[in-house]
């Protein structure tokens, strides 16, 4: 459950995990942009939760689709995407 929403309420686990993934990426991107505004020479950002967390709640096929919907591709062992 995220912010009071469960997979059963949004239609499918795929839709739910895709939404959570996008929110997490948006939060991470925002924190990186905020850090750029600091005058310090070195900034450390620690994310205690990460975009890949939803993988554990998805089938391999669902997770591949979540990544594809968000245009994130990892090379396979043979070098293809």
C-alpha cells in the first residue's frame, strides 16, 4: 500500500507498481535537482527506498513491463535490450 492506495484499487498490480515506480523516480530526480542548488562542493544523497523495490512484488514479466513503460532498459547477457 502506498499513500492509502492498494493494487486492488487501481486495476492491476502492473498499474500499481508502474505508478509507484514513476513516483519514486520523480522524487529521486527532485532531490538531485535540489542538491544542485547547494553551494557546497560535495553533496551526498541517500535514498533509503529505491525505484527497484517494487520488483519483489512483481512477476519478472510485470517488472519488465514496468521498466519498459518508463523507458528504462538494461542490457541482457547477449548485449541486446
